[in-house]
């Protein structure tokens, strides 16, 4: 199979959460463990940092990778979901995995995947680990897909575990209270391995502290410990917490004496994160006059911060291109959006996308008014046509909406 055929097979062979939602979720690590045995345990041949959390995982992972690259290390980066191409999920020093490696890996292991009914995410984790072994990376940043305790990535023993924050997302899988979700995320904390917590509440702090005690793990609450951060090209207000989390993680790595990372490396890493890692979609300006901003925030906690930042911008009229997936709690997120804006309702082009008409009708309950568009691009193009140079356009609600614009 060529790369296009291989990619289609990966996506179509078995359920994948990014496209299908609940049907792709697996509730144990049995298949991942079988795959690690089949691949001769690549997870034991690489040094890793494990990153979980409701929001900020991607930014934190990319910032940390950028800092380590600036310090001269060869850095593997595994994240999800991708915006444009599957290969964005697996990078070494910002360069995507080659099409050839993806094709050969799938071809070599296809019969094993099929006979054991592995999920898309399980196969992708195996691909990433094997690639990092082949590339002889110095360190690898491994982002959890969802949850932590039962996530396919949770077969590694990292140098440091990171939990960015806890919010109410994926409640159908992880529980409907902050403490339940914190328990699932805390599942990445390993025996005698330090853990860095980005943000916390009284409720979640108790869960993390108890788990750290059980595993004899040193625990660091970054928001309490880091007082000063450095400028970054990532301009979202929410990046303040992510930067503190990265700086505390760097301090832990420095204590371990395995890595030499200077303050200048941190500064350069923050300044060059987009150039070093290719990160996109985080408070990203894509047009000027009118200013257009896109952001991948897609749950209540993330949208609350981003929409607050939107309101701090100077504009005459606010235009919002909005699309969501069909498992989103609209009663929770729609009240966060400003009533006075002009809305361009659209459906992201995935099977999980919520129909634009349905979104518009529900939005009316919250006095959010606008028109229906049958693609994200036409919605954005109409917003550009309608806006004057002093207006602001915000595009968001889903990672898939942003992906179609970039």
C-alpha cells in the first residue's frame, strides 16, 4: 500500500475516537501490552516525559519539546489529534515521521493488527514508539490521548509525569466529577517517578497528593512554585499556566542531572516553539484587517479562557465562525459565547460533526443569532466578506473547525 492507502486503512479498519467518538474507547491496556510484546518492547528503550490533562496538553508538550531542542537534544514528540495530516502526531525535532516509515510499519504488522483487533490509537502508539527507537532520540514527549490510567500511552515509565489541569470533558468515559476525572488522569503517576501538576483545585489536589503518596512520588504544584515566566510566541492567556508547568518540569529534569538546560534555552524554546515544533491552532492569527483568530479550545474550561481573551480585543463588531462535534454539551458551552456577536454556524467535515442547523437552533435558546453554512470554509469566507477592517473574527468550537481553516 502507498501512503494514501495506508492512511485510509488506519482510519477505516477500526474505530478511531477522533472521528467516531465513544465506539473507539477501550477500557483496558491488554491490546497495547500485547503490541509492546510483539514489537519487542520499544517503550522500554526510550526516555519519556508523560503529559496528561484536560486542557493544555498539546501546548505544554510542544513548549517542552522546543526547550529541549534548544538545549541541543534530539526530541521525539507524540501528540493527538492532528490538524491536517496524520503524520503531525509523530515528530522528531519538529520533522514529521516519513510516509515510508508509516507504510512499512503497517505493512509489516498488519496481520497482527487485524488478528488482535487493535484500535487506531493503539497502532499509532506502537508506530510512535518504534519510530523513536529507530531515530535514537534523547528524550520523547508523550501526550496522553484521553484520560490516563487506561490510555494506550500508559505503558511507559517516564522520567517525569505531568498533569496540566482537570476539567469536565469526556465525562461519559472519565466520570462526571472533577475528583473522578482527576483519578483517571492520576493513573499516569508511577512508583518513585516525580509528577508536576499545572493547575489544581482543592478537590483535585487531594486526589493527586494521595496518589503521589501511594506511589512514593515527589509532587510539584507548578502554579505555586513558579513565580516568573518568559515571553512566548503562543499568545493565548491560558499559556501562562502551561509555561509554568514546563518550567517546573525543566527544574525536575535538572535535578535528575540527566539533562543540561539553561535559562536561555527556556527563553529560546518559548520564543521559537512554532518554528521548532510546528504547533498550530493556539490563539493563531490567520488574517489582518480584519483580524481573524482561530483556537482549538473545545470544552467549557478552555472556551471560557479563550472567549474572555476575545472580549479583551479591540473591535467594532465580533464575528464568530462556530462548529462543534455532536457529543458536546451545548447547555454548558453556549452560555459562554457573547450575545452581541454575528454567528456563522457550520458543521466540521467529520462524521461526529453536529449539523449546523441543529447548532443554530440550540444557539437561539441563548440569544446567539446567525446563519447556517454548509462548510467551515464558506462560513469563514462570508465572515471575511462581511467584516470591516476594525472588526474581529473568531473561528473555533472544535479542533476540526480550525483544521479546515488552516
